[in-house]
C-alpha cells in the first residue's frame, strides 16, 4: 500500500514517474500477479518451437550430407568406370587402329613389291618397312600400357609371337633380296608374309571387336548408374520437399501460436495497466476527498473553536495571542490540505470541468517550473466527463513534466482544441526532442499511451520540423461524455 | 574439309548462282594502303604473254588441275634475273594447239624478250615444275622440267641455248607424274644432286573414272590412285646421275608428294628435305651424313596436323622467319585445312603456330599452292606469300565463301611471330582472284627488293614489281662456290646488325613446282650498313666479312673474298 501510494503520488504530482511492469511483483492487487503467472505458464520451454525447428534442420542437413555422400560415391564410380574402362578402352582402340593402319601399310607395300612394276629392287622397301616397324612397335608398346589389365596372357603371347614371326620373315625376305634372290623373296612374301600379315590383322580386328563390346558394356553400366542416380535424385527431392513442407507447416503453426500468446500477453498487460491507473485514480480521489472533506472540516472546526475561544480571552492576554497563533497554524494547515487535495485530484474537474482545470493548472505549472507556457484554446467547449477528464489532465501533467525536466526548453505551447468530433490536446516544445530523451521517459510514455488507449483515443509523439517534441492526444467526442472507469 | 569430303559434298548440292553475288558483296573492299610497299602488275609492260595450257578437253585428267610452275634464273649470267614459265600441252588424241614452256630474257629495262625458241626450249611436254641448278658447275644454270611422263633435263651451253640431256644423263630411265623438284648437294661432294617429287601412279591409259553424280566424269581425289615414291639422283660428276632412291632410304611407295623444300632442321650443316604430301603424312628426310636419309617427320611433329590428320599438303617453304637462327616451315593445304606454319622449338621439333600467328584462321577458306618466305617490305622480318586457287571450278556452288579463283595472300611479319594479310592493300591487281599455282620471287629490276612471279592454272602468268615506298634498304649476296657446288646451294648466310641477326639458306626448290632466284636478300629497314656477315659454305667452311654498306649487292666467291657490286 505504501508503494502504491508513493507511486500514485509520483504519477499525480509528475515527479519520478516509474512504470508498472518493472514493479509487477510489488502489486498487491491479485489479478496482475495471476496474469504474470499465466503468461509464464504459456511460455514454458517444453512447448517452444525451437526444438522442432532444430530437429527439422538437423534432419534436412543429415539428408543433404547423406545424399552428397551417395552422389560422391556414384560419381567416383562413374569416374572410375570411365577412366579405367571407357577412356582406357578408347585409347586402346586408337592404338589398335594405329596398328591396323600400319598393318595395312605393310599390306600395300607388299602388294607393290609383288606387282614388280617399280624399277627398284625389293631392298628399296626396307626403309619403308623399317619406318612402319618402328611405328608399329611404338603403337603396340603404348597399346599394351593401356590394355594390359584386360588382355589375357594367351592373347598377349599370340600377338607378340605373331609379330616376332612376321618380322623374322620380313628380315629373311630382305636377306633373300639382298642376296639377289628376288623371286625367292617374292615367293616368301606371297607364301608367308601376306598370310602372317592377314593373321595379325585379324587378331587386331578381334581385339578391336572386344574393345567395342567392352565399350558397350561400359556404356550399359554407365547408363545403369545414371538411372540409379536419377531415381535417387527424385527420391531425395521428394523427401526434401516433404521435409520442407512439414517444417513450413510447423513454423506457421508455431508462429501463429506465438503471435496469439503475444496478443494475449499484450491484452493482459494493457488490462493490468488500465486497472492500475483506475486504482490509482480512485485512490487519489479517495485521499483527495478525505483530505478535503474530513480534515478540511476538522481544521475548519478547530479554527472556529479557536476563534471562539480567543473571544473569551481578554485583550492583551498572552493566551489570546497564542490562540491566534494556533488558529493561524490551523488555517495554514487547512490551506495546505486543500492544496494537496486539489493536487491529488482536482475537485474542480468534476465540478467545473476539464477546461477550468487546465485554466487553473497552467499558471500553477508556470509558477512551479518557471516554464513560459503559451496556452491556446479553440473550438466550442463541450462537457467532458470527470472520469475522462482526469486522464486528459494526467497526460497534460506528464507532458509538461517531461518538458520541464528533460527537454531543456524554457517555453512550451499547450493547445486545447474542441473539435466537432474530438477533443485534441497538444503539448509542444522546442527542446532536445523526443528521441534524445525518450529513453529516460519510457514509463511515462507508457502511462500516457495506456491512458489514451483507456479513453479509446490516440496519442502521437511527433518531432516537428522546427525541432523539439509534439505530444498530441486525440479523444473521440463520443467518449468524452461517457463515464470511463 | 578434306578433298574427299569436299567432293562428296559437291555431289550433293546443285548450282547456286546467287551465292556468287553474295560472295562478291562479301568481298573486302579495297583499302587505302598505308604500307611501305606496293606490288604493281607489270606483266604486259614487261612483255610477258603466257597462257598455261592444262590440256583440259573434258577428260578430267588429274594433272590438269595442278600445273604449272615458274622460275627466276639468270640463264645467261648477265646479272639480271630471267623468267621461265612451265607449260602443259594437249593430251594425245585431243590436239588443238602447240604449247611449250616460255623462257623470257631480261632486257635490263623492265621488259623481257621471249627467247624460248632461240634457247632451244620450244619443246612440247606436259610440264609441271621446274628446278634450276648448275649441276655441271660450269657457271651456267641448267634446267630440269618435271613432267607428266618423262622429265626433261636441259643443260645450259653457256651460249644462250640449252641442250636436252635427259637421255644421256640417265634420267630417262624414270617416268612418272612428277611435280616439284630441287637441286641440292646431299652428300656434300660439290656436285648438285637432284630430288624429284612424284604425285601418284597415273597415266592417261590408266585413268580412273570418278564421278560426283554417277554420270559425268569428275576429277579424282588422290585416294583413287596409288602413291609414288620420290626420286633421289646422285650426281656422278660426269654428266650422269645415279638413282639412289632405294639405297638412300628415300623410297616410299605410299607418298603423294607435291612440294619439297631444303632446310637444315638439325643444324648439322647437312641438307635435309621436307616433302609436302597430299592426304599422306609429310616427310622430313633427315640427312644421316652417310648418303642415307631417315624420315623424322612424326618425331618432329610435322607429319600431321595438330589434330593428327594427314592434310593435303601442296607447297612448302622453310626459312628463319622468326630470326631465331633455325628454319621454320610453311605448308599450304586444302581449303578448310589452313596453312601449316611450323615454328622450330629448338630441339628438332616443330609446333604449328598458324592459329597464334594469325595465318590459320584467314587461310581456312583458301586452297594454297605456291608459298614463299620473303622480306617483301625489307623490314628485316621474313613475310609469307601464298598463291591460292581451287581445283574445282564449281566449288562456290557448295561453299559460298570459297571461290575457284582466289586472291593471293601476303602475310606481313610483325617481327613478333604474328602475321597480317595485306594483299588487298598492296595493289589492286595483286589482290585480284586467280587460280594460283606456281610462285617465285626474284629481283628482276635490280632495285634491291624482290619481285613476284605467279602462274595460274589454265591461265596467265603474272609479274608483280615490288616498289618500296618508305625507303627501306637491303643488302644482297650472290654466292659462288668453288670447292662447294658453284651455286652454293646449301650455304647459310647470317648477317649481324645492332645486336640482332638474320639468316638465309641458299636453296633451290621450295614453293610449289617453282624456284626463286639464288641470290639472298636481307631487308635492313633504315639501316645503312651491317656489322658483319658470316657465310657457312655447303662444305662446312665458314667465312666472315665485317662492316658492309647496305643498299648494294656483294659477290662472295668461296675462299676468294667478297666484292661489292655496283648497285644490286
């Protein structure tokens, strides 16, 4: 009760305004404490969406990692297949084609040798044969490097033996030619060399066919891998899509729940604040009336009694002067009590209306704060219910208090406009501005907003182009005549 | 596109006259020249009236598309370059005219006189190419005419006439379809030997019927015929030659050779040979210094294109075009195959730099034949000149951007291994499309720069005078061998100036069916002298002369010193 009283006094007199929220635990009213507990209950950790979202993220990441691993494996398999099989096969086939080309060149050379239409001895072809032999050896050496893994020992042996026998026959043929036995040499070509060349050519052709078959097999396997990867891609995409949809739905649901909780919390907070304000006002009104009615009557009676008692004491008696002194003290106390009563709740608000209160309050503030206040009043005044007027009065109090304490301005403008559809109150200064000192006045501003909201009106904190702050409260006219708690 | 695919494509398309108009419109407009040279067509002014007779009558014989060659030579040894133009003839049974080669004597005033008959050369033959060399070292250049059938060797009598010594020299024993040839001293015995390229085994009697539409005969591709070996004849020194084709390792029955160039690719002082083959791998015959050769083309990276394909090699030349001291190589090929421009890597291998050098892309739509390295603008960097012309008159019907007649290309060397075709800027007459074949250069007007001779298939011969516009200077050397062959073929001349050097090889042959002059010309730009010249004679001996003035020619006689000539 002490805290509440102090708080109410501060709000009332405009000194050290503090907020309600920071002092929630100090409230003696039951409802706010219950609300606070209710809010805590609704935000328990086991109902937070974070766990669900984290789970979704982990599942998605795990799926991506798993899929990347799978794809890497498949690509590695493809690369291995292509480099180890397809590429080597291609290189092997190129070398085999080179061998085939050399064998064909040998066949053509042997044909020319047998045609015997050149004016040169058969030995003239030896350089040509040597060139082909060197190229053939090189081609076979390279071919063996790329094909050794798949060539059977029998195949390698057959090719090597056949070639060795062929070149041995070639050497013997040229030896015959060098000895002048051209006919024997030609017979050797016809009977042996051409047949060996044909056999070699067939063997190479067979290897080429095998290579082709291997290439077809490799192509088939590559195709299967691609099909498998494609299928997995579809599955992965579907699963990812489902995961994304589930996560999205869950996020929407969680967000909606969060927003609903926030809205409820805000509603509760607003209701709490308004109840608090109402409680303050009723308390202050009560104290004000008590002071005015009870203590005022008592002090008035004391004053009257002292005055009568003094009449019974002879003039010049010391008692008479003491009674007068006590009477003056009582009168002074009575004045103070009335002033305090007026300050806690202007009685004239209910009796003379808001307009009169403002008329009374402006000079008071000017006296107390030494602010120069330009007060403008416009429009046709209309009656404002006291329960409404008190909130407008409190806003005026807080706004002027802010100007005096924080804006650094020495002048303020107060405008009270009786508009056809609303009452508008403006308090403007040319001080540091709202932003500069807003942080220090958070609670006061909250109180003003709550009062505006309580009235169903609107309050704006503006920054005029000339600088400073403009607080504008607008209350619909239909509210002004009604009673607000 | 190789020749086979080209001809197959030809079969599938009808004539499209509209393409001619499109191509004409697409032809580059003549540009105002900012070059330092101009090539002026002086053919008529010089009195050269030559028309090549391919003998074409409709029989579509293979040799008709290939001739013919030309040469600059100083046959009368008066110091002025004369001109020889090879000719074909009508085929047996289709005689319509008499046609012979033409020898034009230089009148020393910019004009020439036809001395064919007087010189005893008005002999009918189906000539293809020419090789000029003083094989008997008598001081007068002799002439070999390669032919379809019997090649002819004409010995220069020294009295302005020639004598046909084919039979007595022993060359009559060989007949084929010869193309390019060159004289060189492969065994360094001081006597010029003879290398002859042969194309395929062809004769009118064994002509193959080829057709694109199944009805009408067309020109066959070389694949339709067997290859033919090149020949190497060793000069015995007694006026006769020994066929050493077989023993020297030159023999290769699969070759289909069209061009040959001499070079020293391994820098051992012994002449090697590069043979351009059509649809067959090129051959680089490395001189083994023992009378034999070994083909090193595959190892050297010059046998095939960069893609490993045997291109349709036509003409070939080798020279130190990047002034590195080592010969690079240019080989002309079929259209869509680009010119092969091989730069020496210095370790006996070559790299095709045609694309990087800017020669490749621009030669994709041309079919090149004759090609020579020459310093056309005398700036000290060898340029590349190419004679172009297709083999099929109807080529434009299937390839709108390829014509039968094609402009020559003059690739100016920037000195940084890049080239730019300036043919359209050096003179309108020069860039006129021609069915170019033979190509040779020589300083016929003795003004210090090299002039150009171009022959066309079944068309005229063209003489272009080179006029220097920027005052670039040159220095020329006439080499005379004493213990080496008298023409000094195989000698290397290297000049040094301002910390840089240039080198030339005295060589016959090169290009396509043709031979350029033997004196060597160095462009010097604005320089007025050179620091020194080093001559390595064919026998290996080296001579050096210092501080020579530019703007003139020098006669260098082996072991006898150097003599400045008055002018060039």
